[in-house]
């Protein structure tokens, strides 16, 4: 319960910081500049997410499963794998970015190439955080994932107040925030005495073997999430990407609950030994995530026009309908986050990978037909179709892969309702939304 509360507080701060940073940069840069900044950060981030080969997930899993003596060998083996991948990805990115961003101009291309330094920084930070999550050091883990957003927002506001606001300056602020977070992560892990510099060939093979199974799904999931922005950045004007980036920010508010819960769910379910205990924890995490997604989605749907006008200004009002469709699409996406965590914890990572491949296929076909005709609204429809397809597939595979009936997992019992009620009440009480009865 404490870990879940810490994760909710951390995710709440991250959501507020991300929304504030997105609103601030949109206000300062307007749709054109917002689109350029999104494109600069998007492509190096995609290369990092696609190219890590699932090593981060593998480190989390094996750190949770291993004893103290094995941790040091996992540390050296995983770190060498990730840093080698980072060098290759930086070289690849340097040569492909001019082709993808050719219509953005030379300044944007050079800025994006410089931001490729994000890749090794991100790999090292996520690797260290994976150790902390796997060993259930979730307070330190949440401090790190919060710190990078705090530093980035503080830097963006500070440079803007000094009159230095530009796409390039904001890009370097983001990179600096990631480097400082890496230094703090290294200090936190160094204190645990897990560091070792002698890799083990067998462990490297194990990490890769687990990692590629999860990475297939992770790549497909990433493309489901970002293929729309990738194609918009290549095919449409920068202002269209700026409008769509703001729309995506709203949908992040819906997935907030699932992304918060999964931080606790994956390591906690993985640490349980009994299949029955794993199933029960998975079910309750899934129900909690679904409830939060439904409430948040429909609340934001009604408030969309007012929120866009108040926070972003009239220049972003054309994104209203796109925002609303992305909010609906975020409901199946939230389910997918927790379903994926459960399958991974049961050592069945290929099922969510297959689901995401199906979703990626739906995304590709839908974008091909919808994006040229309906612009960014078509991209939102494609997202809804893809997330729904992945969700239906994972639910349909439960009985065959884990001998669990789909209805048993998603249909709450009275005990499940009481559990969710206790969790929500405890969180509300801890943050001061309710006060205990006196006498």
C-alpha cells in the first residue's frame, strides 16, 4: 500500500510537471515551434526506446528473481550490453535524422543530432533504475523518475524568464536534466554495492533472451503510441505536429493511473511465488486501473474545449475533436499497460508482444487510409482502433496461455470491490482529501 501511494504521488507530480511544461512551451513557441521541439525530442527518444532490446525489462525481472551474489554479475553484463547498443544507435541517428526532418530546416536537424546524446544517458539511467525497481527500492526509483521532470521544467521556465526561449535552448535543458538525474541514480545504486565491472557471458545471453521477447511487444507498443507522431512529423507541417502533441498531452492524463500502478504492479506480481497470489494481485491492479481510466477520460472529455482555451489559447482550439477521440482511445490503452505487466510477471512476455504486433498492423493500415484524408483526427481514430485490437487479443489469450478465464480477471467480486475501496480511501486519507472520524 505504501509503495502504491508513493508511486501515485510521484506520478501525480510528473503529470503536473509534464502538463505545465507542455503548456508553457506551447504558449511560448506556438504551434510551429511546439511542433519543431516535439520532432527534435521525438526521434532520439524513439531510437532509445526501440534500440534497448528489452534489456531494461530483463534487468528488472532478474534483479527481482536473483540473490545478492548474482546482482553484481547482472550489473556488469547489462551495462555493457546497453552502452554498446547506445554507441550504435547514436551513429545510426546521426545519419538518418537529416532525411526524416529535411523540411524542418538545418537548425532543427542539427539540434536533433546534438540531442542524440540523450540515448546513452537514458540507457544508463533506466538501467540503474531497473535495479532499484527490481529490488523494490521504489522510493528511490520514484525520486529519480520525478527528478528528471522537475529539473526539466525548472530549466525551461528559468531560461524563458531570462529571455533565452527557443527550440534549441529547451532541447539542451531536457538533456541537462537527464544527465543530472543519471548522476543521482549512479550515487543511489553505488550506495547499495551492486556495482561490478566483470560481465558474465551466460547472463548476457539470459538478458538478451528475455529482453527480445519483451522488446518485440515494446517496439510494437511504441509504434502504436508514436507512429502517428512519426508520420505527422514527416508528412505534415510542423504546426500540425504541435496541435497533435497538445492533444496527446490530454490523453496522458487518462493513462496516468495505469502508468502509476504498473510501477508497483510489475515488480510486486513478479515477487509473488504462488500463481494464485499473482493472479489475484494482477486482477486487482487491473480493476483499479480501469476504474481510474474511465473516470478520468469522461471527465476530461466534457472539459476539453475550456481546458484548451484557458491553458493553451485560441491557437490550439482546432485540436478539440482530436483530443476527445484520443481520450476515448486511452481507456483500452490503460488496460493494455496492466495486462502487459501481468503477462510479463507470469513469464509470458510473448503474448503482449504478439498483441502489440497486431496493434501495430492496425495502426499502419489505419494511418495509411485515415491520415491523408482526415489529418490529425484520422491519427486519433487509428490509435483507438489499434489499442482496442491489442486489448481484445490479450484478453482472448488468457485461457490458453494462463488457464484464466477473461471474465474472471475483469469481473470484480465483492472482495475485489472492498479492496479497491480500501486502496482509494487510504490514498485519499494520506493526501488529506478525507479526514478520519473522531470519536
